[in-house]
């Protein structure tokens, strides 16, 4: 139990962290893959996930040493949009 605020663990990430959004997006893509395998006969085409483009957008900002606020906000918005699209596909499957 930690009682002093000065000894907080350093591995806690902020909720607006771009890495958390990327992990969620990758996880949602894996869920789409497994769900599609189950209903492959019923659905002709696999839902489009833009995984290469999403990863490229993520790495564009994640590799920068100090991304500007505008760039970081834009990257977070893009990852949220990719995640929202994937969650919609999961609901439909």
C-alpha cells in the first residue's frame, strides 16, 4: 500500500495516452478476425479495418521525441475514429 503521493509507481499511463488507444485498436482488430472466422459463410466480405493505415498514423506520432500538442491531439482523434469504426463492425458481426 502506497500512502505517500511522492512514491507513485511510474508505469501508470494517462488515459489520453496514444499507446493505450493503439492497443485497444489492435485488440479490436483481433476480435473482428475471430468473429469473422465464425460467420465466414454468412458474410461475403470481411469488414475493412484500415489496420496498415492506422498503424502508420500511430507510428508517425509515437516515434517523435516531443510531438506538438496539435499533432498529438490529431493522432488521438484518428485512433479514436479507427477504434469507433472497429467497434461498429464488432456490433454488426
